[in-house]
């Protein structure tokens, strides 16, 4: 199956020097902010001591409390800086993980199955799958063409919870190969005769990665772009 792969420039842009410089600038700014807070508190403490009543000087407990406040505020600032750095590292890790999927097939929420010609000239269909919150006594799979005509219908029994994969050979109800193109998949899961939640999954090839404020987004070519978290299975 052919794949479209974005070159190394994409990865360099995502994980390159600009991001590293940004992280360094963030750490520097955080360090300066923490130091400014320390200096401000020390200035206030010294001013307070210089202007205190000589007959009622600040006792050790008061001074200790003041110093504790300095350490507390400084610690909070340093904690915020550390959390920010951790978040940056997590985002970079997600982007690197997403970039490794370029050229890979994935299963994501969707209801499209595509039929085409295989390398040997036979009819082939892309994989389809289902995600179930609970196991189902039966899972009915219905595939229709662009006109809404049913071309395939089957029932899977005792389907466990989680992500499950299914194959369709690309043949119609008469057993003959269907025309090439996109088909719609509908699924109904039941337990004890009552319907339960099921999410159809379709196959797509990752063509590229876009890094944004909400995290990396996978470009699936003819399919919609999805977030990294939407990937249910890597094939």
C-alpha cells in the first residue's frame, strides 16, 4: 500500500533549535522571576527591621515566619517553573511519538471503508473495527454504498470489550466484488437484546503531523485530521 511521507524537515521543524531556544528562554525567565521575588521580600524585611520600634524589636519567631514566607513564595515559583518545563517535555514527547507514525496505518473513530485493487489484481478493502465499552452478545455490521444500498451485512457473536478488528473481503451480498470506492459502515451492539455503546473504527494512513497548542494533529490524507489521542490501534 503506497504511503506519502513528509521528509525529515518536518521532524526538524518540530523538534529543532527554535523549540530548544524557547525552552531555555522559559527557564531563564522563571529563574529571574524567582530571584526578583526573593529580592523584593528581603528588601521589605530589611526596611521593616530598620523602621521597627527599638523598644519592641522583632523577635526570632517573627523573623523566622518572614523568612518562611520568602521560601514559600520562592518554592511556589520554582514549582511552577518545573511544571512548565515538564509540560514542555511532555509536549515534545507527544510530537516525537506522533512523527514516528508517519507512513503507518492506524485505526481511528470513523465509519468509512474503502475498496480498491490489490497488488495481485484482486479486490481488497481497508480494515474496519469497533470499540466497545462493554462486551456484546452480538455486533451487527452493515455496509452500504453511496446510494444507501446494503452491500454487506454480518453478525459477530460474543464480542469482548475494547478495540476489535474485522475484515471484509469487499464482496457484496451476491458474493461478487463490489465497485471500487468508499462505503459507509454502521454498527449495532446488543447485550441481552438491549443496545450498548459502540464506536466504529476505520483505517487511515498517517501522511503528516502538525504541531499546535492543543498537541500534535495527524494528517490522514483523504480522511479528517485527528488528534494523537484518537488513535485506537497502530497497524
